[in-house]
């Protein structure tokens, strides 16, 4: 999927910046929707060997190595477990002070910047305040509120809003059934994630269960309490799958609302997801949701 199609407005904006060679030294990309693809494209624009009208070709050796995350002067930093540790950032800053291997420019892309530990964020802040020339930093997040305000105020924040319609259409063109394309466009932010889920047995089975569960709940069926432990928990059996489950739930709750006009359900789901983020177990969150919806 081409960034020109999924983020046309941002593409035009950055195209001008790239053509004028006026990239800022630190960006904060808010929203997961193709923001990594964008950061990679901007990195390619700095190193491409066969630029076409100042834009990266995507085909030369450098462009391909960057896309494969295998280019020494473009580094991708990702959380280890649930956090980006201070030594990861220190290592990165020491690299920042060295000159590049392939040229004098360097690019650092930090995924899930909201997971920077406070120490790591403060270490990074020093770089942002006193940047080395020719060094570019892209911070990616989909939880802007959790990024240190001092980092927010010193970076250029760019919103990456999801274009549901274009994404869903593209999924359909990639052999995803129309009935599933809308759901996948809602619950994922990239083609690769969507394809992965589409081919996962647990996801497909989970979707069937969730769909039935939401209908039962909306109809006041008390079986939905037992079904949490009996059906949903065995399928969504780890934290990552449970996050996906909440997105699938939100999708079907919204559809249910269109027919039932009962806004209590989605308020209860919102509450359940909030509790889940505060480490209440998936099972407890959903059982509470049933109790709140059926017995209160
Ligand atoms: Zn190129």
C-alpha cells in the first residue's frame, strides 16, 4: 500500500519538505496508521542514490536496505517488553554523536515512544534540545497523552489519522473478504497486521465468538456471563490477543448500537477497557461488563 494513497495530505506536505531539503530534526508521529512507513520513506529520501525529482526511488540499494531495516545509518528502536530502557537510549545517543557509515546523516526511529521510561525520555530530551546537525529523530506513538510533555513541546507533532475507507478498500483488493475488510480496517493499522490476523485461526474463531457474545448480551441473555470464561478467555489467552479482543468488541458494540440505540453497552465497554489497562484481568473486566449491563 502506497503512502500517497493512505495519507495523501501528509504526503503532499512532506513531499514539499523533502524537495526543499528542510526536514526538521525531531518529529513525533501520533497515530499508528502508516506512520512507520512514512518515517522509512523520509529516511529513504535522505539516502536514496537515484532520486526522482528529489524523492526517493524505493528501488536502489539504499532504499531497499532501509525498507528491510538493514541500513547502518537508519536505526529502529523498539521497546523491550513493555518499556524502552534508559540504556537503549544511551546507546542510541552515543551512536548519534558518531558520524554515519554511509554518509554524514543519521536517522533514528523510535517505535512506541510512549513506552520510554522516564530516564530514557530525559536522556533523549537532551538530544532534542541540542541536536547534532544531520541527525533526524522520528518518535512514533499512538498514545500521545503518555509521551512526556517536554518531549511533545520540543518536537513537531504530526497526526496520522486512519483513513478507514481507503484502508478497507485496499484490504478488499488484497483478497480479504468484503465482510472482513471493514472489521480488519478497524482493528489494525497496517496491511501486514491485517493479513496476519486474517490468517490466524484464533482470530477468526474469536471473531465468531465475539459476534455471538455481543448479540447475546444485547438481547439480555444471561448465558453471556458464563461465556466469558468458557468461550472468550480460552481464545484470547494472552495480553496481545486481549487487546485485539477489545478492538473487535468495540467494532461489534458499535454495530449493535446502530440497531438497539442502547448507549449503556458502549459506556460499559469503555469502562471495561479502562480497567483492563489498569491490569484488571481480561475475564474480570468482561464479567463486570455483563453484570453492569444485565443486572444493574
Ligand atoms: Zn532509492
